[in-house]
C-alpha cells in the first residue's frame, strides 16, 4: 500500500523481520509460514450422469468456442457440521462472493442460486454467471436445478473439474486463503450471520493484488459490472489502511 513511501525493497523488509528488528514476526505473515502438508481430500462424487457433457474436457472445449468470463465455485466448511460458505470467484476480476448456508446440501446450493437470480434479475444473472466451474462435491450434484430457472430456461452452464484436481480451479483455492486468515480452519461458522460474512468479503475484495497491478478486485469488478451490483451483495469498499484480514475483524 505504501511502497512508494518506503526507501527499501520488499526483500529487505523480509530480512529485517527475519532479523527480529520489528515487533512483527514471520508467524504474522500468512504466506511466509510453513504449513503442514495437506491431507488428500476425499470427495463425495456426483452422479456420473450429471457429468455427461460437463467434464473438464467439455469445459475447455466450450470456453474455446465461447470465450466468456468464468466463475469458479466451491464450499468452505467450518466445523464438522453446521453452517458452510458457498463461494463464487470471478476469475477475471478476482472478486469473490461468499453466501452463508445452513448446511452443506444440494438443496441449499439451489436455494442460494435462486436467491442470486432474483437479486440480480435474468439479464444481469446471465451476464455474471455465463459459465461456472466447480468440483465433484455432493452439494453440486444437481446441476440442472442450478443451470435452469423456474421456467426451465437455461441461465448458466455448469462444468466439473476432474477428480482430485483442485488446481483446475486454482484461483478460488488461492482466494480461500484470505477467508482462512479471518476464519481459521476448523472454526465453526454457526455464530456468524451473512452480515458478518459481507464485512469479511468487503475487506478481502478491497485488498490489492499483484496480478491486478495492485488494484483491488472491488475496483476491477466495479468497472466490469457497475457498483450497483456490488451494493446489492452488501459489500463495501474498505480504505487500504483500514483493511483487516485477521480474526480480530469479526470478534464481537
């Protein structure tokens, strides 16, 4: 945020932290800490028939023929059971939506999309979600109910990654790291409301990214779709010096 005001390089600052010259420690730097190797994720498979015409190979072919923006979809869990987050990541802008759901079920995913469809209306929904890429979680096992509206009209296209290939939707996986800074893995989501989640996503989407030339996803998404869309989601722009990506953000 203040790189133009500092007289030393980023590497030098890391060296100073390593040398104990600041109160800040390496443990306070999420990308510097060494994490334990992740256990292989065992997914509940969708019905194979649901994947017909929706495989990752089908996705690549479709995008080649229809170069439209892609949204990656996933679930962020809290404790062993209880509330979960449905996350939708707009790859081009880096902007991410997180919707709090009562349980990790297909029914609740369909309910979330019904909410988004009525929130934005048919035209804007189709513009925002032309293609959705997700994994093989059982909560995504009813693609037709997501792809079509109540009248049976197709409003989006769903495709599935290959099994055990989270790298095929790597953008959303990386973006989840921001959520885990605020809500550490294993923390129950039951105490949070959608209002709390919107506060967190406001801070995450206001944080500048190198990939976007230090612009924030909020800023890029606003240029692409307009500020009214963001306001309907309950997300606000947070000044750079006020961004907080720690558990303190949601402490009551």
